[in-house]
């Protein structure tokens, strides 16, 4: 039996070679990434129609330990064809080490790629004028989660500006409740939530995206007055008495995934534990199961409030980027498909999908969940205006973006507003 | 042996080269290539069967083949060749998987973040000046002192006391030994639940915080009594504490009155609470092991020595200190050595609990952080070398002591 199948395969492949000439039938392309569970299944599903059409077999293997594994694979030369990193900084790093093939060398139409994903996104994967990163899924961070029913019942309205948000927070405190959920503990990455706050404030103060880009590339020092101003705004949220659930100590102790749970919990008077939670779109998967069903209706989002009327409506986000390890013909086919408008269709229609595709022409009505559609529209809108910015801590050198920036934000939360200068100075000196 | 001709010498050398070098190498490579090719063709189940049959006969045929080649050598050379034959393959394996990586790690520790350019001792000066590294080294020392001392101390007491039991000794010892059966990851998961913190007003699911917030008249851990929710929002209630996030005692009641001054209060002001709470996991997991080994050692003490002590009127404590401890001294040293090495390699407890955040890091986790989080091969190798350097003297000392004992 084994033998006959084997024989059949040999004959079939001979026929394929004979008839197809350069056909890629049966070629295999191997992709690894950090996606697991539903997301991994959705990603794999995207290739079903592609495999049917071209005969190229694409297999994806996701792992929780992807970033370590791919490091080791690169060191040993045993790389996959394509790797999907959860942040562009790692793609640039791999390109710097000479492991990746640039998109130009693969023959990707760069002008089309730019117009589909904005030149900012394309620029994220740039090393010495060549581009190595292929854009993929995004998530949105410039959002504040709230419950419209709770707001309505108490006559609160959605704050459009920072000052309105502070006024609302004061009102909530005066009414004997707590305005903000805030938890930034995260095993091995504690502090990233505060860096997200900083980034959102940076995008809305100073000269907006221009200052932000200079801050990321270290053209302005980390202890610049603009950054200090942003840290002062953040400290206002963290350190004002009564603003945050459980007080300052709770900010560093609360696991970010549990941080919003107080919003779903009513106290003896029927009041929720908090009213507003600024957190990225992926937080819904950390909610209690009962709350997850109400994402987009019972619990939904308003945009992070504006701080300066003169600036465009910026959006902060993060996302995956893929890098390519070889220029086999089959790999090139897959890369072109992954950058095309059809690519994400299958995943978007999955009922459990909460990942968002960055392609500006992607039909957002395909998304199965309402909330995903709203977030996707915001992202593509900001991309079109070139006001979408990537998570700064992912783009900074890892010593800062995954080291001192996180650590000093934790210290700032504990030590109080008097620590702002020390924190920023420490981060500045740690910049390599 | 004395009057070997040149020709015989060359012949002998050829035989040893063939038997100890070329044959094992060819044998090993052919196996490797065979299996690499087979995985492409044969299905998994067949491969497993072939693996068991071919793989297990591998060693037999390897030694058999070498033996045959050695028989070609003159009789008086055979003994030494055969000795080498048995040591050879394992030395080869140790060299390939232990010595080569160790030497390469030392080499890489003098290179930059990409492992390309040499940068002198920069990595080492970083290792002993960077604040995070210094905290990591401090933690490693705290772990060494506390874990080794308490596992030995509690282990000795449990071993001694269980030996005095009239019945139920096996049961008692197996309970103390039980944590050894759980992996460090499992043990950490258990303790994570014990220390768990939830933001108010959520129900505290960690037992420590659960007890804390329930203390007091108006306080209850969100229990519903007669349809009414009893929470811990009242200001008289204890606050819940994120135990693994406490770098000092400042959030505890005793912490509030602390002031730096004398050495004791200085020590308490800087008391790394989360680190100590984490190392308790390791003490819990390894005490049983120490106790069982000590108990075996205590059982080997001849009864007449103990009786002599009792007749001379020595108290239990006196017997313990003057007879038991000196008698099982070498056991204590062996267990102590084992514990020191285990603590230096300790990884899983930190990796699955805090992942090194808030000043709880240990060297083994730091080594991985430098490699994958900060993508710095040079520094990562440097941390590895530091661990290596700490372990080596202990192993060498142990080996020397062993030799001394044997020569006695």
C-alpha cells in the first residue's frame, strides 16, 4: 500500500514536471510565527484557496517560544522559508544580521506595496535603503474601553479631549467611585502598558507624529521637555488620589489581563469597579467569558481623547511583520499572496477572529465581529492619513524598548511624580 | 614492548586509529545518514520499530567491530587498547556536547552583540556594573544562602525526627518527599495561586490575600451572606497585596515603622520580599529530598555509638550535634554541593512566575533574556560563563574530596 502510493506520487510528480514545466505544484513553503490556537488556525486557513490554485503547500507552525526558537534557527542555519514576527524591530534585527532577503530582491512591486499599506509601514522594515518587512495584521491601541449603559445611567458623556477626561474622572471620584482600571504587571514585560500611554500622549502633544518619530529614532533625547511633559500627563492618571483601582500599589501588582475585570464586577451599591480602561484591541480575549460576548455592544470603545486641536487624529498600534529567508520561486509566490488584498479573507470571516488586516483596500465588512470592523476602519483611516504609528517601545533598541523603558515606568508608578526626571534620565543613559 | 620495530609501531598506531577513530566515526555517521534518509521515506511507526532494532544493536555492533579490529594488534597491546575502546566513545560524546559548546561560549563572551567583532572585556565589565546584573547577582547570592541553608537544616531535622518515630515513618517521609515528585514548574504554579493578587473589588483567589482581606469585623472576601454581598472595601480592612511584586516591606505593617539605622533595620529596609517568597518554593521542593538522604545516612550510624552516648547521659540534642552530624558529615557535604549547583542553575521557578521582573531575576533566566529579549549573544555568553565559573570550583572540590576519601 505504502509502496503503491509512493509510486503514484513519483509518477504524478513526473507528469507534473513534464506538463507544467515551471509549475510549483507540490512545492512546500514553511512559515513559523508566534501565533497559536485560533489565530494560528486562521492564518493557516488563509492559504487554503491559494494552495488549491497554485498547488504550493503552505504550512504554518506557531509557538509560544517563537522568538527564541527563530534566534536559534538563524544561528544554526536551519531557518523556515518565512517567519512572522510579532514586532518589526525583530525583522530589522534579523536583516541587520544578514539572514533575510529584501522584498526588492524578491521582485515585490514596492510602489504598490507602499500605496496599499502606507509608506510609514513599509519604512518600518527598512535597512540601508532595502526593505525586509512584509506588513501583516495590526492591532489598535489608541482606544479606551467603557460601558455605555453605565455612562448613560449616571449622565456621563464620552470625553473628546484630555481635559474632558480629567473632568469626568474628577466627577466619578466625587460620586464615590473609581474612574480608571490600570494594571501593568506582565511576566517578563511589566511596564509595557505605561509605555503605551506615554506613546499615545506623545502622539497628541508637541508636534504629534513628527515629535514621535524623532523620539523613536532618538533624534530628541529621552529626557527632552516634550517627553517629560508626556510623563507628567501619565503621572496625573497614575498618581492622582482615587483615580486608579486599588491605588498606586495595585498598578504594578495587577496583571494586565485581569486589569479590566473590576469593570465587570458590581459592588454592593451596583457600581462597577471602574469606568475607563485604556488598552489595546486584543484585551477582549483576556476578559471573563461572559463579558467577551458583549464586546462592541455592552463594553465598547471610544478613541483616546485628543490633547491638541491642531494635530491630526493619530492612532497608535502594533502588529506583525514577516521576513523572508530565501528567494525560491514558491516563496516569492507566497510573499506576493501575503501582501495581496485577497490574503486575509478566510481569517476575517472566522467567528473567533479578532485580528485586523492593514491593507487599505481590504473589505472591512468581511470581519465577523462588529468591534473588529470599527477598529479596522480606524486603523485604515489613520493609515490613509499617514497618522498611524507603531508602538515606540517595539521600535526602540531592545535595551530601551524591552528594558529600561518598561522598568522605569514600573518604578515611576511606585515612586510617584517626583521620580519623573530620574526615570527619564535613567532611560536616556541606557540608550546604546 | 621494548623492542618494537618501526614497522610494528606504525602498525599499532594504524590499528588504534582504525579501531578508536575511523570505525566509530564511520559507524556513527552511517547511522545518522541512514536515519535522516529514512525519515523522508518510511512512515513514523515503521521508523520507530527500525529505530529500536537498529539503534539498540548500534552499541553492540560498535564495540564488536572495534573489538575485531583490536584483535589484529599484537597481544601485549590489546589490554590498553581495549581500555581505551570503552572510554573512547563516551569521551567523544562528552567532548562534542559539553566541551565544544563550553569553549565556544567562552569565546563568544568576548564578542559583541552579534557574535562577530571582538570587544575585549567589555561584556565582563558590563556584567559587574549594570544595575540589573548587580541585582541579579544579589538575588543569586540570596538564593544560595537561604535555599542551601534551609533545605539542609530542615532536611536534617526532618530526617532525624522521622528516624525517631515508632511507627508511620515511611508515611511521614513520603509526605515530606512528595514535592520532589512535582516538577518545579508545577510547584511554582501552585505557589503562584497562593500568592495570587486580584485588583479590588474582585474576589481574592490567592489564599494569602484571601485570609488577609477576610480579617476584621466588617471584612469578607466577597462572600454573599443572606443575599447580601460582603466585601472588603471598608477602610478598616487589610488591603490585598501583590506579593510577587513587592521589592521591599514598605507595604506591610512592619514596613511602615522601618527606618534605616542599625544593621538589622538596614537589612529589613532592603529585604527583597518577592525574591524570598520565590525561593521558598525551592526550599519546599527540595527539603524532602535532603530529608530522605539524611535519614538513610542516620540509619547507617551503628546503634552502639548512639547507645554509648545515651549511657553517658547525653541529651538528644547533644547526641544530634556530637554524634549524628559528624557521622553523616560527608552526606551533608554531598547534598549541600548538589543544592549549590541546583540553585546556580535554578531557572524554571523564575521563568514561570515573574520572568525576572521587579528585581527577582536569576542568572540562568538573565542568560536567556540577554539572548532572546535583548538579542545580545556576547552578553548572554558572558552570563553563561559566570554561572560556569561559579559551578566549576564546587565540582572540582567535590572530586578532590572524593579522591581523598578513596585514598584513606
